C-alpha cells in the first residue's frame, strides 16, 4: 500500500494503523518512508492481515488520513497469499 502527499509543505510525519492500532516494522510488516511517500509492505500476506489500514500524514499545518479495507481470500489450503489492490 502506498501513501503520498499530493500537496502541502514538508516535513511530513507519516504513520500507519491497522484497525486503529499503530503499526511498526515487525516480522512480515515493513514500512518505508521517504519525504512525502510511504509504502506499507506485508510479505507474506496471511488471513490475519484482514482489516482496515489507515495512513495518517501530518505537518505543521494539519493532518489528513485515508483508510482502505484489506480482504484476504483463500482459494487453496496454503497459508501464504498474494495482495491485489
């Protein structure tokens, strides 16, 4: 998932949340942020990754956020899935 600023003044603070809980780099979850862009990578993707993911971006002038629902569906008995958004 990608979060980016379409306008605004740097520097930006970008945070990711899943179901209202702040995310940090951990095991299969990686967050890469550079200036006004942030990428949330989940690899491998598993059923427990279902949820609402929110990117919050803020600077000295205010903040904005965007939420997307991730639904992981399993067609096979494998525990590893592919993310298609």
